[in-house]
C-alpha cells in the first residue's frame, strides 16, 4: 500500500518534526504499522462514526491523533495534531438545569452519608512493584457498597479483572503518556492479588501467589491500602495468582 498526505496533514507533520521530534518518531512508527495492518495495531485504532464515518483515528500521544482513510491501494492521512479531526469538532448541545430544593437537599444528604467511608474496609485488586516496593494498579470498592454476595459461596469482590485493568492502563501509558511506567509486559508477570470479603463469617481474604511469602511486609501494605481489619483478615494461596499464571 502507498501512503498519501493531504496538504494540511503534511504541513502538520512537518511542524511536529520541528517542534517535537519524539512525537514525529511515534507518528512515523504508527504510519508504518498502518501500512501493515490498517485497522489494528499501535495507537488504539478507532473507526470514526457520524459525519466522519469511513475515517480512522489513532493516538500518538495525549490528546494527539492522526486521522486517515483506508483506500484500495493506499492510506490517506487527513489530519495530524492535538484534538484535531477533519471538519472540526462540534460540542454536544446540552442544557444545565438547576436542582429543585428537594433534590438538592437529597443529593447533599447522600454525599454527607458517604463522609468517612474512606476508612471502610474494601475489596478489590492490586499489583506489587518489587523495584519500587509499592502497590500499584489498585482498584478498590467499599464493602458497604455491596448489599449481597456476588459469588455463590458467599464471597464479595470487585467485578474488575486484572487483565482488563492492565489492558486499559497499558494503552493509556503507551498512547496518552510518555510510554514509560509500571504497566509493561503481561499483566500476570508482576506480583498481584485480590481482596475478598466473606459475608457469612465477616472475614477478609488476601488472595495472592507464593510471591507473598517472599515479601511478607507487603501483607501489611495491603492491610493499610484496603483498610482491612487484621484480626479478621487471612492470606490465602491459589496458583492463579502466582507470577506467570493466568486464566489460560
């Protein structure tokens, strides 16, 4: 396939090369990838809709896109830049209405009821960085948010999966940041775990791989992060959370 630029896109690309050579290198890398597989690959490819249907967008940095069209024997680049799409962007039309006095009182009461919930024990997932000696990628939800068990054996945990959270953070890190960070490689290749609450006996479980025995101080870090009561919290092992293991 051949690569073509509109005059506007070519001007934008030359400006990027002068002002931000690192971004220009990313654009070049993504363009090579587009020629190999136009609809998948680097930069979170997205098919545009509405008035822009038929065009595709990829990200090469935070709020920076390149927009292109896939033709029979060529790829045509329409736009490159920050928050730019062909034809401009039309903000959504909306009206901001005031709360009634009754509604306002209700929402204030709801927020007041949530004060102090930061100290409530939580369920969720986490990773541990050996190099930085810290938890990261933490997702947590107060146990009070659940009215009943969401597992048949009486356990409660968050609905988020490690692999889904990792995929989202990996894309954000690579396509909206500077490409560096903790979300490198496969999600199962770093120490990880999950917090369960057992509603039947009012206890908490820290499910982790055998790595936790090698770094026992992390147990206290988890207790603090998720506000777990030590006297009602147990560490549990299953091969699923061992480094290198996953669903498959």
